C-alpha cells in the first residue's frame, strides 16, 4: 500500500483573471497549499509542475524563493497536471524525497483551442475542409455511444445541469449560475447532439498540492488523504481519438479503460469501493462515457444512474462535485489537479455547501485528452 | 460531379479508377491493416511494407454530427462566419476495410442515422476557387433515414 499522501491543497479561483499571469496564479495556489499543510517552502524537497500555455512552472520558484530544490517542468497536454502528480508520487514512493509540491496552472485566451493540421501530422486539406475540430470528435463519439447504449439527450442535459448546480456552490468555480435541463437542451446546437451549455471552455486557474511520505505524512497538521495510486496511459491502435481521418474497424478500448484498471490494481481498491469521483467532462457526453470506461458502472447503465440522481451530490456516487470542467472551465495544466483538490476536500469533509453527505472514504480522479491520453488516481482516507 | 473537370484539394486522397471515383488508402502487407489516407508505415504492426489500396465506394454511417458553427480560419479555408452554412461530418464504415471520416452531403439531423447506407461522391471544397473538390459521402438514393 502506498505510503504517500496529500497533506496540503491550494487553489487559485478558476475563470478569467485579466492582468494576472499564469505564474502569479501558480504562486498563489502554492502558498495556499503550503499554508494548508503547515509546511514552509524551504521544507519542500522536490517539486513538479507545468502548464500547457502559460510558461515554465519552475519560474515560480523565483517568486516562492530560490531554495535549490530539484524541480521538474512538465508539459504533457491534457495530462500535464496528472503527469506532475505521477512524477512526485514516484519520487516519494522511491523515498527520494519526503515532502513534495505539485503545481499546475494555465491561462488560455477566450474561444476554442485552435489546433493546426501540420502540428498533428495531417495535411492542410483536413483543416481546410472543416474537420479539424475537437468538438466534432466529442459529438461523434457520444453520438455513436448513444445509439449503441441507449443514452438520451435528457441525460446529456442532466450532466450539465448537475455541473452548474455544483459550480454554483463552489466559490472557486467560474460558472456559478444554475441552468435547468431545458435551458441546456434549448441552447444553441453546436455539434449535434451537443448544445452550447454541454461544452466546457478554455479558462484560467491554478492548483497546488503538498505531498508527503513516511514520518512527514504521519506528522501532518491535517488528517492526510492517501494517494493510493496514479496511472497514466496513451492510446492503442483502434482507439477512437480526435483528429483521425480514419479509424480501424477493429476497435481497442480507450486509454481511460487501461489507466483506470491499472490505478485500481495498484491501489488494491476496486471501482465498487469508490464513494466519489471527478471525471473528465470536456462535454456532457464525456462524463457519461468515462463513468463506464473507468469501471464505475456498466456501459448503458449511465442512463438509469444519472436519471435517478445517483451521481448528484446526495447520490450513491457523486461525480464532479465541484462542477467539473463544465463549471470551472479547462485551464489544461490545472484541470487534473483540481480534481484531486476536490477529492481531498470531500474526503476531509471540508467541502462546506457542496459536501457530499455520509462517510466518503475512497475517491477517484480521471483526466482524458488529445491525442488519446488518460491519467487516473485513487485516493482514500 | 466528375474529377475530369475539377482539381482535388490534395494529391493522394482520391482518384478515378475504371471510370469510378475511389478513395486511395494503404494496406499493410504484413498484418492487413488499412488506413486512409495512405501511410508509409503501419500504425498497427509498425511494418514499412505497405501498398496502395483503392477503398470501397459504399459503406454504412458509423457516426455523425452537424458542424453548426463556423470553424476558425485557419485552418478552415473560409474566414467568413456570416456566410457560413452548417455541414454534416461522419465516419463511414467501409466493410472489411476501415472507417473513413468525411464531409457528408446532408446537414439535416432528421436525415441521418447510424447504420444508413452511404456512397462516395465529390463536393466543392470550401474556399474561393470554384473548381477545387474534396471527397464526401451521400446517403444512397432510396435509403430512408
Ligand atoms: Zn501492419
């Protein structure tokens, strides 16, 4: 069993913050995490962090103090935060350090991400003819999934309504206005079957975590939440991924399936034991598919689970209790660590207005992104 | 629309063979994996022994969406959101070969469903040059959605 735990968490609110740089937000989150852990920056023995578009994380040490520690910059697309977490977890597990800081932050301009075919090994024709859009991929993946597994548009809308409801009670969330299922369904159709309010937007924000092992973990000021495992996988041949002019008929499971299975196996904890989960919800359909890909339910079971309220705050398996990407936006480097931040708050019982009731012992996080990467973590009290 | 009077948007995507329009893919000589567009190495077994393959003209719609907002330009060829008309995009499964992503000739969700029969065709490519074409799939005539 892992001897590594989270002893401090810090967040800079998500949203839009004109005049505040990504690195400024990272420093705020780091100071908050250190204060929460009751640890001084000079005590940190190892750090890892990154952003996708807002600079090198180790530049933040100039703000926090130049203490000479090993700092690994991570830039790994949508898995940036999770890769930093995996790196710190591995360093602590190997007893290379006893106390580590992990930080993820980002600052994206308004509007959708604007990828270019040349950067993805594709001909210019792919973009010129109007197929170089991530939103199209998400729509086509859930469209197929809905026809195979009987998921309805109402369920897509319920996922988004839940996100905005949870976001409304999260002071760090970007979108804090509840929206009804009907408002979501009747918002502008962007890529059938997904409407405007079913998609998240690129945003800004930062999250930091202090991890510890051994005696430093046992001496922690707050009751630690153990980081039982972190697993990271990329796509295999046959997985349906974004920006694919063709896909093989012989299909392979999504990288989430393998990352989740590995995370559960390393943790010695099964998906049935999970009390609360934070799943990648780039759009409503993603949360639905990731529930099953992670092993938290069977394919097709989501329709009943979501319609019956099982994934609501008060349900059997609350999902995206902080509002997820839909209510927080997606600053790529910070997104994965936000999930861990929320699990720690919930397992500590400190989530205030949005605290899931009842004893919650095991938490699960899952990030997924282009071009087919997924990272999962299991945490427990 | 025939290729004879038109210019393909890119080389190596589609050709006229035996009087018929065909997509040009590749097939791995070792494991048989088919890709579109053709690749110089196999994404399944990493072999570099691959051959050109003319893909089937007909297949079934595996999934689809409607692009209802103007894509950013670049990479989209047209930078005129005011004049934008929605278009369909989907993956068409060519039996025993591969699923190909393509523009669809239909942009009405009521006329599309997974599993319907589709056939290869050409459409004008987005942009200012009227004689440039790209590949697309259209519902097979008589196929009710
Ligand atoms: Zn091969």
